[in-house]
């Protein structure tokens, strides 16, 4: 499991994050924790502004990867040498409920998503919107047109059109598998 980028979640409300492995990126840092033993969803900006979570099915670039700006990722020499367990308060915020029950997204959160997002949250948000629409059996071609329009008018900067198509294709295949069709 990885949480990353600055700023940190409000640690004033919780205990401090334990010392763990960290890497320095072109835009911040990656903070790595042991998997908590239950599923962790990927998210962008949900834990705190500028903080992404990568868990089950997610991935990060690690050293010695090179960012498109040319800056190399590197391991932090000031961090721990082993992966720490995430504090309970953090696991509670990022992990799926143990019962498998899905937490529903509030209408106000959907309203914020359709207003648009900035770089760093575009892929995740496009996938959430596609999943929401496809789960409600909206025709995939309609979803494609809606997300192309949303991307062009609400994302800063817009994703390449091929990325929107790739995201919708991936989510549509997942939805077909869920329905037992594919």
C-alpha cells in the first residue's frame, strides 16, 4: 500500500505517521506501508487534497524511474529502511469496510466530481464516473460522449482522448464481468 504526495493528512486529529520507506518524486513523495490485510481502494484527493492512495490494483513509479520532466525518482535517505504498518486511523480512512459493504458516494461528492478535476485526479475520477454510469446501464457510447465532453470542458488539463477511451473500455469490461457476460 502506498499513500503519497504532499500535503499530509491532518495528523493533528490523529497520531503521527510512523517512520517507513519513502521515495522522492518530481512532485512530492511516496510513503509506503505494509498492506493492512483488507482491501484498500485507489483514490486521488479523497484522503486529503493532493494525497493519492494506491492499494489493490494500483501502481506507482518507483526509483530509478524518470518523470516526464526529466527528474529522477529516488529513495529518501531520511526514511526508515523497512515498511511500517499503517496506523489504525489511516487504515480506517482508506480501507474498504471489512464486511465487504460498499460505502456509497454522497450526491455532493458526485457534484464536485462533475465540476472537474486537475492533473493527478483525472484518471481516477474518469474511472469513477464511467463506473457510476455503466453500473446504471447507461449505453457505453453515451458514457464515452459524456466523458469526452466532461474531459474537454472540466479537466485541467484535459486527458488525451485515447486515455478516456481506454478508461471506459476497462471499466465497461469490468462491468460486463460483474454481470457475468464476459
